[in-house]
């Protein structure tokens, strides 16, 4: 999937001269956490988000630093902070020149950019024209929509078993003596694991196999040092 397939197209924007009060009200009324900022020519010049409203004089959250620290940060930095805390227009608090993506940017790249730069939204551009915006909510919606994919016609029990086994055998954390039983899409996992992470990964691999309706965990844990043996939580609960 690509950016244009999941982006929000009807983007609400503000200008650099929009008052901070108005921008805040727009965000509250529309239940969004960030707004692209465009100039009079419609060119994207910044982003204003919830985090830009955290340090404000109106609510008494401005930064208070000892004089010795201000000496090291310098007057320029202090002046910038004053504007951020007391400015009245969006241009005073926005993040200028935001990171942007193109319409055909793949989802993997979108996620990489968000994680690497610690951001929650990416404007989607076509040349100098703002076409939409991708947020973490859009990615969440994309994940949710995958549950409605067309079923795999070859996802019978034998195919399910073969696919799970092939997937697990390619990994470095595969359970010892791993085996799978499948009946009517219900999967039973068997084998020996040496870490809880391997249990979780094996279950996830099974759950992500087309046609699987439910996964039962019969993976036994063995401590490699002591030989201590523990049945799966599911089997222990069933036996109690």
C-alpha cells in the first residue's frame, strides 16, 4: 500500500497568520492533533501540533531555568523560547519546513520516517500542492481494514499446516521438535521453547497464516541450564 491509499484527503489547514486561539479551537472542534500551515499561495510552510501548545504562558507552563543555565544556552535560544511561549500567531509556534512524502510513498517508508523522526503525521505532496496527510490513525485504520481481506481459497487445513511449518522453520527461534495439527482452521502448536519470546512469535506466525480461525498453544518451556520443564499456560489452565 502507498500513501495515497490511506491518507486523509480533505485536509484542514491554517495560515501562518491564524491566531493561536483559533488554531486551538479548530483542533478541538475537529478532533485532530495537528494542522498543516499554508501561506497565501497555498504552499506548505509548516505544521502546528498539540505539542506546540505545551509550553504556554497562559497556562503557566513556560520554561523556568536558572540564570547560570541561560548563560550557556545564550540569548538567541532564550528569545526563541519566549516567542514559543508568548507568540499570538501560528507562525510563532509551528514547526517550519516539515518533512513531506509523495503520493506513491510506500507504507514501510512512512512508518520508518515517523519512527526515525519522532513525528505523528506526514503531509502528502504532489509537487508544491498539498494532496493529503498521513497520520498514525490512518495507519491504524489500514491495519484494521486488513481484517476484511478476501479469504484465501487455498486455505484448507493441509495448506495451513504446511504454511505455518515453512514459516517457522525459516526462523532462528523455532521451537525444538515443532509440529502443527490443524482441523477446520483450528491450529494446535506443539514443541519445546526456551524463551517466552519464542512462544509469542510462534503464536503470532500461526495467527497471521491465511485461514487460521484460532490458535491453541501447547508449547512447553524448558530451561536450558536446569532442564526445568513447564507446560504451556493454556495446558496448565486446562488441567487445573
